[in-house]
């Protein structure tokens, strides 16, 4: 019952206007992922309930490439990382930056010769 009465504070909300302009499934998946991480940051930004490290992890989440492939359902697609980077990250994030309130950049974190984290 409390979940039904308190929907605004217990679940991530999306701006429908933003979602209207996102055309590919990767745009929407990444937008949802960004919203899920940024909403707690906005909530805790001015309170003392979280440490600076926790706030930074909300504001700048780090995902393994494996996890990102699982979330975007591209585990068996885009064998080369350059293709994955172009089609699942660069183009969708460019659209997200153009049509939503987010201004997203990302960094590739290498371990040995392969990229392990975004």
C-alpha cells in the first residue's frame, strides 16, 4: 500500500517530453540508466545523509562494459568495441545531450589492453 500512495518519492520518474525525442532503444535504455543514477544525486545533494564519495558515484556512475552490454542487450552483438562504442554509446548519448536535460560525457577505463569500464 505505501508504494501506491507514495509513487512520486519511491520510483524514478521520466520526463515524457524527453522520451518523445529518443528514437532508438539504446537512447531510452541509457536515458533510464542515467535517470536512475542522477535522481538520488539530486535528492541527496544538499543533505548530509551521504558521503562525498557516494554522491560522486551517483553523479558519475561507473559501469563495466560487460554490465553495459547486459543492460543494453548487446552481449552477442557488436563484437568489436569500436562498433559498440559508436552505436550504443556515442550516437545515443549525442541524442540524449541534444534532447534532454542531461549533458553526458564518458571515459573509457582500460585494464591491460581492453576497455573494462565506462
